[in-house]
């Protein structure tokens, strides 16, 4: 019988990427978008380029003074966020709905080597000392525009990365190349449950 300590860290703790593109995500923009989202029960970041985890496991990222990105929860497979998108279509309030499922792919990069992997692709310092939990970077990685959201902690690094959906396979390939040095793996979404 082998000792559990000999097994080593899981791929999620070491270096892994998971495609979350199947989960719901949506954006809202407009002078009333913050008030609207608060009325729908969302907690909002105080300033742009910050994110807040919600009680249900979803995340709200504030991209500018009046633009928000909502990422669905693994717990309900994005159902609440999908419902919010559908509800807005019925309400037609004075803010703009920004559908993101067709425009943005969504990846999760996790593990102790997360910042090192991203340093090969991106010029922004994403180490925990400079890019704390809840921070959002709208930048370029592997020569494409990305949104990077730090949802992890120094002991459990996790980044959500959103990129142009048409560039998903290219960007996943760039990530896999950058992860190779750290024995990174691509995992299925079921690995997160």
C-alpha cells in the first residue's frame, strides 16, 4: 500500500487548465447597471479592475465605472447567470446587456505555477504580491486581448482567463506550451467537482 504523501499534489494544485466555456457569463454596461445588479442581489466591487465572489460561487468583475462581467458558478453550472440574462431581456431596463457566451471563451488556470506560466505569455506582473485575490487585469497575453481575474489565494492560486472565443484553441495551445515546463495538464470541467 502506498503512502498518500508519495502521490504528490493534484494537477489542480500543481498546474492545470480547465475550459469553463460551457458555463454562463454575461455583461452589463450603463449608468444604471450597478444599481440594477444590486437590486438583483449581486455584491459589487467598489472600483474598476476588481472582482467579488458571490455567496453562490459566481463572480462579478467590474471592468470600468459602468461595466460589469458576471461569471456563472460551478455549483449551479451557471444557471443563475443564464437566468439573469433571460430576465433582462424581459425587463428592458436602462442599461445594456452584453452577451458574452458567443464572444468570450473562459479558462481556469490553477496551481502553484500559475503566475510563472502567465509570465511567459503576459507582461503584467500576476504574482500574488502584485495581483491580489479579487484583482482584474485587462491586458494582452500570447498576443491576444485577455481578461485575467484572480479568484484564488496565495496558497491556492486560481486565475479565470477570458479571451476572444475565436482564439480559444490558439490560446489553449499557448498555455499548454507555457505549462509544459511545470508538467501542466488540461483537465475536463468534471475535475472541479
